C-alpha cells in the first residue's frame, strides 16, 4: 500500500514538472494577459496543441533547365508556382517566384513533416510540368536541390 502511494505521488510530481516546463507559470489569483501569437521558431513542447506546428524554417531551391540538366541549359525568367499543402504551417498556400539569370529559384517556407509541395510551371513552347515534393523528403531542411527539366512541345 505504501509503495503504491509512493508511486502515485512520484507520478504526480513528474507530471507536474513535465507540464510546468511547457508553459510559464501564472501566479495564483492573477489573470494572464493576452499576448500575440508567436511564429514557431524552436522546438515546441511535446504536448500537441491545435495552434502549434513543429517544423523548420527552410528554403526550397532549385534550377529550371531546358531539355536536360546541365550548364548552358538554365532557363531565366520562368514563373515558378508553389502550392504548400499543410494543416498548420504559417506559410501554407500559394507562392510564386521568377527564376534568375542562372535559372535558379528559391522559396522560404516553414516546413512540417506532413506537408506537401506542388511545383507547377507553364512556359510557352514547353510542356507544362507539375512536380510534387513531400515534407518527409525535406526533414530537418535536408531537401536536395530541385532540378526541373522542361521539354519542348512537339
């Protein structure tokens, strides 16, 4: 019986310590002030809440080529459309950019591991292209450079 009490007491203390590490303590008898939500930047508390999205600030980057990947085949001035599908990321939705003189493009996103990214390009004289990337392909911002190769319309 004493052993069970001791285990229950220890479990209670551990739960209190664990939960106390997730949020600042509020002194008894005070009303917490409302503060604006912060953009997630670090490792969130392990207790999931609907407003918290664990992930990473990452850069999806790549190059648009014509015919084949390689020097001299880069395509400048191409509109690259990105759709981020996410249940929680603050950067979810539609994004666009234009490739630079070296055919390079970049999107800065907040990446959650269950996100999906759909890249779409429609360039006159080339076949339209859709390319999908999953958040698991980019865990810890380890996305490989994206090579997009446009093929001419025949």
